[in-house]
C-alpha cells in the first residue's frame, strides 16, 4: 500500500466515525474527563492479585531509576500497584521464553528481572527496543546491578524504521504498551503491534496493553479497529482482561488499559501488514502522539534528553 493510500484510508475512517456520531472529530476523540469519575466493577477485581511490600518496593525502585517521563511522547508510567500485578500475571506466560519489548518506559522488563530475585519466572531473553537512549542506559545499568544482564539487551530503535533484519522472527513473544492513538483510531498502536508481530516467529504470541472503556468511545472504536486488524492478519485474541491498569495521567486519572494476549494462527492465508518490512513516513499516521506534537517527530531521544530528528543516518545500536 502506498504512503498516500494508507494515510487517505485513515482519514476516511476518521471521517466516517465523525459522521456516525454526528459530532466533530474533536468532540469525539478528546475524552472529556468528567465522564469517568469512578471505574465500574471489572473482572480485574476478581483476580485478587495482591502486591507484597517487597514487590511494591521493586516497582518504586524502578520509578526512582526511570528517566523523567516525556508526556508529549506518550511516556506515561503505569501506577506501581497495577504494574506489579501486570508483571505477576504475565510472568508465567513469559517463563523461559524469548521476549521482545516494543517500547518499555513502564520498565516491565526490569520489573520481571527484579521479581525473579524473589522466585518469579524469568524470560530466557529480553530485548528492549525503544527510541529513548536514556531509558536503555538505565535498563542496562539496572540489569547489571541486579544480576540479570545475561538475559537483557537493549537497542535504540524507532518504530517508524523497518526492523533490523537480524531481529525479524527471532522471538517467542512480543510485549507492547504502545502509544494509544487516541486521535487516529488506534493507528499509532497498530504500528507498534506490527513491529511486535514481525519480531516473533510463526505461531508466536504477544501481550498488548490497550485501553477499552465504555466511558471513552474513542477507546471502543480504536479497539474495534485493532481487533479487526489482528483477525485480518491471522492473529487471534486468546485472553483479555479489561480495566487492569491505571496511569499517572493528570488529565485523565481514571483511564484504564486492558491486558490482551494474542497468538499468530499458522497456516491461515493473509496479506502482510501494511507497515511491515519498511520505513513508515510519519504523515502516513496522522496525529501519532496526539495534537500536541507535530512532525517532524524525533527519531531518537538522546542521553541528555534532547531530540534527534535526523532520519537520514542508518540506525544506531546499543547492546547491553
Ligand atoms: C508510548 S509509551 C506507552 C505508555 C507506557 N505507559 C509507557 O510509559 O511506557 C511506550 C514506549 O514507547 C516508546 N516510544 C514512543 N514513540 C516511539 C517510537 N516512535 N519508536 C520507538 N519507541 C517509541 C516510549 O519511549 C515508551 O518507552
């Protein structure tokens, strides 16, 4: 699909949603915070996964080490309690598996590494791919300091770039808490998901964290698009728990995200995903980071927090 075509399709879909609701796009995509004063009862309340003080201390340790979050680029940390619960839920699935983290400023990879010190299962390999060099340095340092650097690697990578060939189809699992794409029907998330799907072997699995909330219509429309996209490309949603995580998000305190486990169904004929195996131009995905950030987007966040907008140089790698 040409750059022009995919961008046109997204714009057309956005227009359709606007028509259906009889409201302006702004009114539709900007979640009014007054809608959700309190979350309704959810399956997560029945999961009753408690965090011990030691586990919470680990999550708080990560909070202290993590570089300052850049809200404009969707770095919005998950709350500590929810993060511990998420890591404990996913750890048994990822035990002894190779896992690629497509973006990880939550630092779930690090929390899994720390929790393994209390006997929780650990993946056999964890690779963090992220455009933020500050985050990767912290990840590598923490893994060294806490004795799990033998399973953790980090590479500077921007999701708009094609994946380095040596990583394609190399992993059992991908894991992503992507930019949600609240202003483009979840298209931002689907770029990250595409990269995740490319990273895993045929029959591989993925953990995707995305909002799906009746009180925020944009999340329902985006989730519908994303589930349709997964189905079209031979990925099945095996499990889903809604409303599991909350964030340190001042302008929408009760926004929650869901945990979704997906699996590639082998042998089903389907077309390749529109963004796979190529550089994606940023105007193909309008409003990637919302309305506050216009292209050119940074290719990398540098160690000192400055942005690198040079898209001509080949990719740089940092290895743990
Ligand atoms: C977008 S945030 C999602 C929110 C999540 N709670 C968090 O803070 O990690 C996920 C990760 O994607 C990274 N990221 C954002 N844009 C990226 C891009 N174009 N390429 C690669 N990583 C990116 C961020 O640095 C962050 O680590």
